[in-house]
C-alpha cells in the first residue's frame, strides 16, 4: 500500500477509528445474529486494492449467495456473485466476465443462507481492537482459499469494513459507509444474463 493510499484509508474510515479507546468484545453469537437479521443490504464503499490504489462504488448484498459491486463512473468494472459463481466484468475488455466459484472465496462465508460463526474451526481469530471487534474467518474445510477479517462497531452491532486475503496472499480492503439493511433490490441486479445483455455481450450457456 502506498503512503497516499494509507492516509486516504485513515481519512475515509472515521467511524471505525473514532469513539472510545476500548470497547467490549462482541460475541460471535451476536455477530451471527446480526448477519442473520437481514437478507438484503446496500452501502457505498471505498476499496483499497492489493497494489495500494483506491476504488469507490456501491455494494449490494442479497443473501444467500448474491452480491454486486458497482464501481463508480467512469469505471464500468463490475463484480457480480450469483448462482454460485463470481463474475468479474473488466471495464477494459469487450469479452465476457472472468468467472470462478463463489465457494472458493472467503466472502462466501457471510453470504450463506444462515451465518454461523460458531462452526468448528471457522473463526481463527476473534479480538477487540480499540472501539471495534475483529473476526478472522476461513472455510474450515479449505483454509487454502484464504480468509476474511470482518471489523464491527458495537451498540448497535454494525459491519464497518472487511479485509479479504485471497489464496495468493493478496489483501483487498473494503470500507463501508452506512450499511442500509432490509432494502428492496430488484432481481435483475443479480441476473448474469441481464448484465451480459446490458453490456452488449452474448449470454453464456
């Protein structure tokens, strides 16, 4: 991460860094309850990429198994997880998306139909860090897929950011604005064929 990106990260996350010096550790049962309390959510986000550059956009979640990262214009990059796959549309390419299994990504852990962070060997770290609680989780059957560090503020419990470490060791940080839950999200937002058509691409078969 470059110094400029690090300083920007500090400035863009005041809600995570502000507040009392210490806070009580949020139990895993409460964090699981928080995720299971909503099916849909959206938020603006700022992303710190593995090379230290910054991206911004809008995040939409529709559990189970669906998420959409729309990057801010003029960037037409899109990450769409649906039907068990993650599809990355590269703004610089007229080809179809790069696709790989959602199950191979740490983000799948919080997109389950029911989130249960108490599963054996799923959580590898759970600690209080000043005003926030961090949870590092991985697929207990496939730790080689990488892990996700989730950062929460308390009273009420709220997801503030996450850091995904992929299977190559690269880290991507996503800092969330206010996560609005229980929102209405149209099904076409998570329809791969509809997105292909919108971009003038031939749907995959």
